[in-house]
C-alpha cells in the first residue's frame, strides 16, 4: 500500500483542482449582475448566456472519455484549467452578447473536462489508499466558491472594473494549478473490461440512471445558489449592493463546513441516510425562505441549501466510482450539465413569471433528489455503516 505521506500530498493536489473549479465558476457568476448591466441583458438573455455554458458541458459528453483515454485525468485536468483561466479573460474582452455566448460555450466544455478529471483523480485516490476523502475534496470546491465570492465582494467595494477583478482571479488560479500539478496522480481508475466495448452506447443500468438523475437535480440545486442568489437578493428582496455576493458566500460557507465533517457522517449513518436527510433540509429550508421573504430569511434559506446539499454530490460520486469508471464518467458529465444547464432554466421561468417562482423550481429539484435516491439501495450508495465499520 502507498505511504500515508503520499496520500496527503496527492490529496492536497487534487483538492487544489476542486478549489480551482469552484473559484473560477464563482468568480464570473458573482459578476453576473455587472455583466448583465454592461451587455444590457434581460433575465431571459441571462438564462441563454448561462445555457451556453450548459451546452458546452453537454458537448463534452462524447469527448471526455476519449480525452481521458488519450491524456489521462492528470493532463486533462491541467489543460482544462488553463482554458478556464483564458475564459475569464474572454469574458472581460467580450464586446457584445454573441461573443460572451461563445466564451461561455468554451467555458462549459472545459468545466466538463475538469469535473470528470478531478473526480476521477479523487476516486483513484480513494481506491489506491482505501480511505474516504471525497467529501473533503468537494469541501475545497465549496471553499473555492466561497473565496471567490469574498474576493468579489472586496474588489467591488473598491472598484467596479471587471478587468481588475478577473485579472487578480486569473493570477491566483494560475498559481493554484501550477502548485497542484506535480503531485497529481498519474494512474486512473481501471478501464472498462473489453467485453463491454461493443455495448458502450447501451441503455444505462438502473444504478447509473438513478445516480445520474440524482446528480443532475443535485447540481441544479447547487448551481442555482451560485448563479441566481445575487439577482434574487437584488431584485426580489432589494438588498444593498455590497450584500449581493453574500448569497453565494453563506451557501458556500455552510457547504465547506459540512463537507469537512461529512465523511464522518457517512461512516456513522451511511450515505443513503445522509443524502436523503440533506436534500430534504435543502428543499424545506429554501421553500420556507421563499414563503417568508426578506434578506435575512433568504440568507438563512441559502444556508440550509448549503448545509443540506453538502454531502449529496460527494456520496453520488463515490457510488458512481464503485459502479465502475464508465458510470463515474457519465454521472460526472451529467452533474456538469445540471450545474451549468439547470440555472438557465430558472432564468426562463423568471422571464415568463418571476424569480420567486424560478427559485421555487430549485425547491422542486431538491425534492427530486430525494425521490431518485429512494430508488437506490443503501449498499449501492457509496459507504454504508457496515462497510465503514469493516474498514475500521
């Protein structure tokens, strides 16, 4: 078995990938109000802009498996990270709405690649060292979102110039990926057995279908907190400008905190109970906030989503990894699509009615996670109490 010191070094490097993706995503998402004003966009046009990123993620579906086979998760992660840094520069330079659409289309492809690559790295780390760590890795994704939101709040308090904000963010991201690269794992999960090659495009298995659907709904719920909380605070509850990034911040702070403890929860109660309880809390908390109205209830509702959804994606990724590398790739790709394509749907709902109803759709997606996970056996959903006890 590899040495523990090797585990810690690789764990930190892979955590850097998760932090990178959360930071990059939150950096431009926190400035959606500014981009909306600069490009003079309606709520529907903002939805289409976000949809471009989702389309990019969907296009990455057939590419990821081939890129993983050719490059491996290590090189794919580094290459995708560099594209994501360039995407920030592209958003700054975009002179009009169509150009911004193209930039976010490319961004979505890169996000899809990095999401699969970093989760493949995390799954390989758990398999190599037989230690649960996926929740802690995902905590760094939330940590990246939180850090970017706080930096956005600080920079906007000093200047409205997006070029300065994105310039600072780009430098930090380059430093992060260069620091993480040397310790990333060279080995990936085993490739699918040859006998399955002829059935690559066969109908997904029951476990793959329910895990994939649960991941889509979970990431829609998470993505809505990043993409729409600022506009909700601005347009619905009329919060002060300096409070607008705090919707992302409180959600991410709760997620980071919960994910630091989530591996222990998995060992104590089992993954299925953790996921069902968390998704229920997210749906109930956000629903109550929408019914109550006001800045403080809104922030409390966003915090419930952060706490409740914290362990959902990590548990689903672990379950997908246990089902095989093909399932992991499919579920990760579906998660990326939900993260990027779900929030635009909220924009379309807001355009046709209002943002309160758009956020109400997020309550529904949290409950749909519950529905999907009830169809998955506890033994199929990652770590159970029995397997945790067996590992000691």
